[in-house]
C-alpha cells in the first residue's frame, strides 16, 4: 500500500508521506507604485513660504521664472536642473526666516526675498486711447529689464495681480511713471533647524520616493535621518533619504553620497540634487549602477580603487571615472560605481 502524497495546502493530512506546495517568489514590479517623486526643502530667493508646492518637470522647464524667480539657464537653478534631469515631480518647501517682500508705491512683490528687488513697474499713457494707461511689469534677466506682464487700464481698480506683483488698488488716480523699482526685499535671517523641522512636519502627508538634504551640517543630517527612520519603521512610508557624507548611518532607508562638488559658491553636498532625482525615478526592479552623471556640477572623483572599495564596504554611493585610454578617452564619463544604500550590518537574519 502506498503512503500518502500529493499537494499540500493546509494541515488536513493523516497518512505519512510527501506533500508538496509550490509558490513562486514575490518579485518587484515596476507598477507597484508610481516613481519619479521627490521632496526637498530649498533656500530660495523667490517663491511661496511655509507651504509645500509641487512642480513637474514640464513646469520647471516652461515656468521656472514664475516659480523660482530665475530663468531655466540661470546659475541660481543649477541644482534644480540636476534634480530634474530624471525627476517627474518635486514636492518643494521654501526655507525662509522672516523674509521681506519688495515693494513700491504701486505694487508689492508676489513673494518675499531679494529677487523682488529686480522688479520694476512702469506706467505710460496709452497714445491710442485717451484716459487709458499701459502698466508694465519688468524683471531683470541677465541684467536686462524684461517685460513679464502688461495691462491696459483706466484706473488702479482695474489692475489684476500677475505672477510677479500684487498691485496696490486704491482710489488714487494712475499717473505716468518711467519706472518704479521695487525695493526693500530680503531673504530674512539665516535659516535654522527650526525651518527644517517645519518642512518635515509639512511634508509628512505627501507621497514621494526620495527625500533630499543638501547640507554639510551633521545636526541637520541627524534630524533628517531620525525622520526617515520614524516614517519607515513606525508609519510604514517607504521612501529613501539622500544625504552627503553622513557618519555611518547604516540604514537601508538612507543613501549616503560620498563625492563632493568643487564649484565656487556651491555647497559641496550639491551632488545630492542629481542623486535624489535619479533614485526617485529608478524603477523598483532596476538600478542606478553605472548610470552616467549628466549634470552641471564639477564632481570630485579622483579616487583609487582601494578607496572605492572602502566606500562600498562603508555603505557610500560613490561616482568614479570610466576611461578608455585605448581610444583616447582619458577623461571618461562619471558613473555611479554601485547603487547601494548605507546599510552594511549584514547578517544571516538580515540581508538587503
């Protein structure tokens, strides 16, 4: 008589024998969640303060001046251009500490900050229609006054606020003026950890794949790392934080960038911008390993093979030069060495 055998689904078997259940291993799918979303707090000269605002890659290319105060090609937006090399949508928060709006007799800048001082409002009589005025708003772009808005009105009450200024509507009559520069705008006091705390509280309900911190301040890094650990382990929100040269975070939710940038006037942590966008848009079953850096910063990458090995062992995401002297390419592309997070405490019980 044969012993028991067949397919095992649950324990209802009596006879001894071999009962087998086959299950396929769960595999990651590119359709698990939508990718390409990131969150960052930015120290800006223009933009809304104290609120999260979303910007798509399309809007950044077409409306960077209205949103961030500068044209797409401006050096002021170098980091954001790096970010949007791969990013679909950014969740942004402007860091500002008592910033002040620029103003003149006729208008107040839409947002606080020094960029408002580059605005000018002019009023001219309309030669084609008696009693009507042409009110023009100009923004300095590369030192040149550029028209960004024009309205034909009879009185102040007819003026409509635009993307750059809010007009002071009162009963006083309009008078021709060659140009009224807006003045008094400033970025306020230095940004502190308090503004970063306010950002983290504001960004908590939003969906994003990566969170970025462009800073060399160890205290801020600790604040952000504590936030990502709480959100992942206690709340269940599985995003990753990208930081620069943190001290052994050893956590799968933290990507620790090793390379600095050497551009004058830029934070040495600025490579974080590009990594945030690349990691956010990387499919869950793909990798950024060997992905070529195509951003605007000058990246320090003069490392030996021994150093690169140490970076991997210590959980750093590093970039290296890929040269081909045989064809004369001695400079080479700057590529991601290996796409890893900062977790290094591997064991039999935990492997990431």
